[in-house]
């Protein structure tokens, strides 16, 4: 009722693919995963009771198993054993050619599906298509709880109710049709009086079972409905959505609660940015929106409608997308870019300037610039200068433009924006831009040349570097403000000294992304190699990195941002001091992650302050601190129900003894400090030779 998380059940090492209540114990739940295990949990106490292992990937808790590329519906005998981990060996295949979606349902008579050791009672067939172009592929199935009736959803949006299937070749079906897209999920209510369906339309449809022509709708639920659940008494419905949201509904009448995670859209086109006011992470959310997500509270604050047009759920339809977003340093202004490409027509671009409204505590549209450039806008940034409010945009049309805010508060016009300057360099296409920390310099990368401009739009100097187009530009901050760093497509990281206008140092490394910490001199460089990404943190004026991590994650880092902490860390280990003011968030094609390299002790893990770190123990890419898996004390603490645990004094002494190391084993194995020693390579400036650096680290990654 409070929409707060009660428990995290952790133990699976791969995607959790199914979950269902234990029919014989309403306080327990089964879960299955692609890691080949089925786990039984006491979800009220948040503890694991049993773990049953297979050598197959399980895709549904109803036991639809995958063996290599063969999808099977199997019946599994769950062995009785006192051990927590049990290997299940007795499997009986019921059906071998089931759908890979894992859609299955139990009805009033189990023989409809089939019993172990017996053949399937019935099979229903539909033609793959007809003259009208119907798509008859099955997408979901649900069995009536009291009558011999099966409801199936199909790719063409139709729902079929099958009856009389106990008589061979005489089964019949009736058809219901409202959805214009595929039916994603079906669910009967506990008494069987209604049938619920959902799909891409974001509308929950309630069909009356005895009066099939009557139906009720609950529209505008947000994202496409992917799953429906009903409470045992039928008073509450629950829908999960493709945008990472759960909606709780009171008997299809009204929405009573929404549990929203980080909004999952079709893709992240904008950079990861931080709202200076709310300290929220801002990125693409729902189509045509920006989401403001609180990283500290792990909660969505609100969505800002940028496009301000109704989104139509139809494949192949070209609609406006938000591709760029930037804040000024005080959080008073937000700039966004939206674009749309239609077949046979030119690219449509809109630049919008949003002013923060104190009354509504949100951003209100102030100015819309139609076709601000003749081609795609590749980057934009606000000037941090306190004297003026200026936005710079660059485009593939070969120009960069400066947009200046003119204050007409003494008139009825209010604040308005106008183009103050248009610049270019030898008809080259600009790719990136960056302001210095005080706003006194603007650097624009034109292919292989870096140009530096003054606030009066005088070209001060040009900087050249080894062949390769400029990919990223970052000015140094605080004591390193005299440096300008850039990366190129030819695997070069360069550092220029702006006082001497010369190359200070360069190193041959493939930097996919360069990010500056706004609260310190630190720079983060993500390097790609062999399908993985490495992280190097350094100061522009020092040759050696402060921190480095090889094989930080799989895939290429696409976006990154430093987010300020609520409170500065006063005491942390030397290798983690670069994170005492900020946290580094980065985005791959798979997930959003945070690098929070803070020392972790066994007690720290047991107290559950960072429970998400248990997931990171399964990643073979990085070495991490692991607790002794065979420790009896740890099993007593984690897996025993609280009401039957021995006294705390007994458990504490046993736990401490389990962590002690005998002097003989310590001398034989060296030092077991629990801190990983990482040897990293960072090419030395100018000479391009490798310098070995050894530094302790304890990397932690969290999936949000």
C-alpha cells in the first residue's frame, strides 16, 4: 500500500524468467531463472528455502524448459531433501514443440495439458494464415478456473475461447476481437466471471465471460501491457508494462498505485545529464518525454512531455524523438532537440528552450525554434558564465550557432531567445563542443582540427593532432583548468596546454567516452577492447591514473555522467577517494550501472546495505570480494527463519570464529586481506611506453 520495497530475494545468477505462488503454502513463492535453477522462497521473511538445479535453461516457472535450441514442456518431480541445494533428475517431457515464449497455463482438468508419462490429450491447430492476411500465431494462453474452457491470444489481436475439446475433432471456438495489435497476456478472474486482456494499446480490457459482447476498458495506462495478475479474492488487478512499470488496479475501476522503475523506452538518444536543482538523472523516458529519476531515492520523480503530441502505437510510423537535452549551470533553463525523419521528405528539427517555473516546480516551454540548422544537430552545451545565458549548438551543416537570452522583464514580452552568432571553419563539419569551467573559452572540434573561440567570437587559436576526427572534448577544471583534452577516432587521447597552445602529452588508446567530474579535477576515460570496456580515472596534469579497472563491463559504454553525492564521504580508502564527492554512472547497451568503489566488509554485506552487490559476484569479468560459501555461520544467519534462530550472542561468536585464519595457513598462503591487487597498464605520456601501476580496488556494480 505504501509502494515501498519490502524484500529483495537474491540468489539467481541470470534473468529471472518466472514466478508463482506455492499452491500448498500461501507464504511461499517459486521462482525460476535462465541459470537453470528453481528456487523456493519464504517471501515474508525474505529467505531462500530450497534451490533445485537442472542442466537446462528454464524459461517459465510452469516448467517450460529450454535444452539448447529445443523448447519443451516438461513435468518435474521435486525431490524431498533436507539439503538446501538439490539436483532434480526426474524430468518427463509432455510436449516438445512448444512456443519459445513459454506461455502455459493449468486448468480445471490437468489432463488437458498432460500428465507425466502420458501423451498430450488434445492439440488445437489454426492455419498459419488465410486470404484476409490474418496472423493466427498463438501469443498467450489462460485456462478457465471452473469450466472446461481455454482462452488463447493471437498475433492478429484476436482472442479465441475453446470449448468441447474433450470430444475428438469436435472442439469449437468463439472469437473476441478488440486489440489491433498482438494480445500479449490473458488472465481469468478467480471465479471465472471475467477475462482480462492487454496488449500494445496500453488499455486493460475486461470481457464478461457469459456476455461476450460486453466489455469494459481502462485506457491510458502508459506502456504496453506485458502481463496481468489477479489477487486471490479478485479485488485487485496488477499489470506490468514494457516501460518497467507496475500498475495496481481496483477491480478494473481505477488505478490505486503505480510502481515505476527507471523508464525503459525504445532507446537512449540523449546524454545522461544531471538536473542542477533536483540532482535527478535526466534521460529519455516514454516516447517524446524526458524522465527525471532520483538516483538517491531510486524513484521516478516525473516525466516532462517534450514533443507534446499524442504518441501513436503503430509500427513504421515516423514520430518526433527527443535526441538532445542540456541544462544551464543553475538549472533555470533546459534546452531540448527533437527530430523526425519521414520517407521522401527532409529532416524535421525543433529546438526548444524551457524555463523553470517556481510555482509548478517544473519546466515550462518558453521558445520553439523550427529548423534551427539545416542538418542534424550533433551536440549542444550552455555557457557556465554567470554574466550571460548562452546556448551553443553545432550541426552537420558545417556551422555552430550561439543562442543568447535577452531579458525583457520590464515589458510584456518577458525572456526571449535569439541567434547571436553563426560560426564555421573552412566548410568542415563540427562534431563536438565544450565550454571552459568559467565560460571564457569555447572549443569546437571540426573533424581533425580543434578551434578555440573567445566570448566575443574571435578565433583565438587552432589545435591540430595526429590523424583522426575529434570524438570528444573536455576542459580541465580547478587546478587543471589550463588543459584541454580530446579523443579521436584514430585511438588517440591528447592533452593540450592552453597557455602554450601546444600538445602537452598524448597516448595511443581507444577512448570511446571521456567524462569530466564537475566537482574535482578528475577525468574518466572508458576504453574499448576485445568486447569489453576498461575504465581509467586520471588528472590531466598527472601522467598516471588515480584508478583503473580492466574489463569493467561487457560491451561499449555509450553514455556516462558524474552525479554529486548528498554528503561527501569523509573516510574512504585511498583508491576510492576520487569518488568521495561524486558517483560515476555509465550506460551500456544492456543496462545502467554505477561505479561505487567503497571498501566492503563481510559485516557490511550481511547488514544488507548493498544487497545488489551480490549480483555482481557472478560476473567473471571482474574480481570481487567473496565470502566463504561453505561457512556454517553464514548459512545460519542467511537461511534460517528469524523466529527459530539461536541467540545473537551465540551466532556472533560463531561467525567471528569462522572468519579467523590460523597462523599456519596465513603464513602458507601469504596475506588474505580480502583486497584485490590490480595491475593495470596506462601508456606513459609523450614516450608512449607502458607504466605498471599496482593499486588495490574493490569495484562494485549495481543494476538499477
